[in-house]
């Protein structure tokens, strides 16, 4: 069974940085589009960033210029570098793998607060 495990979340002050990682197992990782989504309390889950199997990326307007998604196919891992964090970035961040269907990780909490 495909497994995605996120790590790297935590508490950070506004303006700070975090790097999320998502390690995939039991998956032909290089064939999958990988994405990061987030869900804040009382809100719907939303796409943050996505990277295709070919390396093309797209971002939510709210994070453009601050967040960077990347992947290391040799390590079966996708990353989300988050800089200049704002309180409104506070959410549970979920890793997603997509090919024919979707696979989700359990999420990692990111809290931006002073």
C-alpha cells in the first residue's frame, strides 16, 4: 500500500521559514505528480503547490514568491520550502500523490504565530 509521511511542521514566528518533507514508499514515485495542500480550521482544503512528474510547478497565488516545491526522485521525497511565513499560512499541510487516483498523507501542523 502506498504510504506518504510528512515531516517538518512546527511553530514559527511570522517572517520565519520552514521546510516540509514528504517521503513516499511503495510507489513509482517518479511517475506521480506530487502536491502540497493545506486546510485551516473551518476552511476547505486548498492546493498550495504542485509539481508534475516532469518537474513543472504551479502555486496558489497566496504563496507565489514565498514557497518553493521541489522533488528528489532518488529519495522518493517531495519538499516544500516556506519562507516569509504569515499567520494566515497556519494550517495542517498534506502531501498528495496523483497519477490515476489520489493518495494522501496524514498531514503536519504548521503554526505561524508570535
